[in-house]
């Protein structure tokens, strides 16, 4: 059984720090007893460490082998899981990292190197693990790379075939090279010329002969004229490249990346690397709701048939309208009156309203709902709605939904007085639980929370 401080009268507990407290019988760490601690000799060292006459504690746990008389923290504080603390400590006989003893470490010659590395006169450690490296010449290069006089290490593992003397990291710290070889992390880039190899930006690099994306040669690219435009686009004297592949027909001398994946040159417009064949680059414009040029409106790469760019406006949730029509996801909404078309209910408060009307018809996600009663139609929440005759989910009646799910079984009609949407696609009335408008047979409505 764990005894908590809350079971002890508050007036007998002495608060020692933000985390430690004690009474005459026990010491507590965040209200939980530290069974080994002696309250009479207990003292706080740092916010998360303490000692008594017999032990040193990190949090609630005893640091095995630590001598409380000579124990001290060494080195700078670091942020560990959002808490500032000293990871290293020592006493006369031992060295500790995060409460664990570094086996064989000599406190007299121990030194902190950084990034979790440390050494004494004979050994090197990464955290508490001993590394097979020469401590006298060991140094951190950066980005998981270290070296000594014999080896280059990546994540404490020696790289094979490396010339230690000429090895260096390029500016991104992913590419490395020596006098003969180029690597991306631990993998050799075959055929790369170390003498001329250079990192560009993002995933691009080049040498005198090739352009590279990672370890892959960008076929046909001219390294002498190659330049990176942004994280997706690059070009040389003859081609534009999108995500590492040539963009057919694009003119590098006039090419310009735009917003939201669009780009253009003097003759063409592209979306996510695909040609928009009829778009006019001279008048092409990106709007908050989509894109257009002087004569056309587009949904993604497709022309919206009959769309008027001069009068086109956003309604919301995939709907657009111009002076003549309403459109949903680029398709004409049949028979909809653009002058009166609007969401049913409080569209902004609902946030996920699927239902719209023009006063004479009701639409769900751009689809005309036949047979519903427009005068009494109400949006309930999300995909649920009702009129005087039916309840609906995503524009389909519950009767239709349950015929699909239950094939001819008879159920009580929806009880309008008790019907409520609980969350998402789940709803209930006094008789049933509904998921996506279908009755969940056997589930009790009262248990749905």
C-alpha cells in the first residue's frame, strides 16, 4: 500500500520545497512517501534532489552507491523534460549521470565534453554507455558525428573507409566528405566528386558533374547553371524541376512560383506540377476561394463550366456562386438560385453544416434533396437535419439509411421530442442509438454519453 501525505494531518507536515515535505515519521515527494528517507537528517539539494545521513535521492529514488557526505552536482544545468537540472554528479569515489553510476569513471580526471558525452583519463561515455574511443583525441563534430585520432563515429558507430584527417561536415550536417568520398549520413554517394561537391539548400547538392537530391542524381540537370528556387522548385538553363522531376514545357527564364502550389511562366500556368492547359498566365489570379483568369474560373485544375470570373464569390464549405449559378466543388448545383442560396441555420456556429437552401429547394453537399418539406426543414447539427416528415443524415432519410443497414426490419419511428446529437455521427432518442442515421441494434440510449 502507498501511503500519501493527504492521509496525514496538514498541520504536522513541514514543507521543505516545492516538491519535498516531511513530518516526524516520513519524508514525502509530491505527497508520496519516500520509504528510505530519514526525516531528521533529510535536506533538499536542488528542486528534484535531496539527501539524508545515509542516501542521496533523485526525485523519490535512491541513487545507488552515492555518498551523501561528498556528493555534489557538477557541470551546467540542462533542460530535461521541461525541468532544469544537473545531469552529472560525483562523490569521492564515483561519477553519476541522471542518477546512474558511470562504471569505472575516475572522479579526479572526469570531464564533461557536451551533448551527453564525457570522459576521464582512460574512457569515453555517451550518457551512461561507455564508447570505444580514444579519450585524448575525442571531439564532437556535430549532428551525431564525433571523432578521435582513429575513427569518425556516427551515433557512436565507426564509419568504415573514412580518412579521418580530411573528413568534414557540410553546412546542413547531413552530407559529409573526405578527400575521396561523399556520404549522406552513413551511405556513400557513388560517383560523387568530393573535390567539387557542395550542399545547396533543402535536399539539393551538386558537384562538377551532377546535381543531387539526397543520394539520387537529378538526371539531365546542368550543375553549372542549376539553382534552387524554393523547397519544391529548382531550375537550370533549360528546365524547371518540381519535387525533383522535370516540369514539362516550363520556361526557366520566366518561371515564377506562386501560392498554394500554383506556378507560372510567360506562357503556361501549373498547379502542383500539372499543366493547367487553358489558364492565361498574364491574367491568372489566386483568390481566397480559388483561382481564375480573365475569362475562366477553376476548381483545382478543371475549368468551372460557365463560371463568371467577374461575379464569382465564395458562399462557404465548397460552394461558390456567380450572377447566374451556384457551384459545389466546381460542379453546377442544379436549379439553385444564386441570389437566395444560403446555409440553413447558424452556419458559422455549427461549423460543419452540410445543408443549404435557396428558399424553394434544399441541398446537402451540393446534391438536390427531393421530397423534403422546405418550409419546415431544420439543420440539427453536423450531418443531421429534419423536417415535419423525416429525419436526415447527409441528405438521406433515416428510413433509407436503415433499409440499407437492416433490410426490411421494422423499428419505432424517430422520437422527435427526445432526439439529440451526442457527438459527430452519434445520436439518440428514447428508443435507439443512431450512428450515421442507422439504428445501432441492442445499444441502450441511456448508456451513450
